[in-house]
C-alpha cells in the first residue's frame, strides 16, 4: 500500500495538488513547525520543496537534541553540516 494514499489529491491534467482533510491532519503540524501551511501548497513541486524544508528543519532539531550525548554518534555524524553547527 502506498504511504501517501489519501493524503493528497493530484490532478494529472493540471498538476494541481490539494491535501485532503486526512493529509492536513497527518502532515499539518509537522509542516507548521517549519512555518509551512500545507493548505497553501498547490503543486507537487511546491509540496516536494516543502517536504525538503521540513526534513531539513527536523534534522536540525534532532542534531541540537542529540549532539554531544554520545561520542560514537558524534563521530559518525561529524561530517553532516547540521552536526557541525
């Protein structure tokens, strides 16, 4: 089963995208933490760019939480820009 099933609708003729109520419920708060309102995304390209930004923000938050907690993890993650900041 597709993990995206029921989260958004995409019109293949126009490329217009709309998040369903389920999509807003599942993804809304996650995107909002990165300052993005899922209801404002109108194309698949916009949604992909937003997802990249959400993921980046989540990596920064995770790095801030975990950095310095475990020397082995610090050694493995040291090359990531999010870990060095």
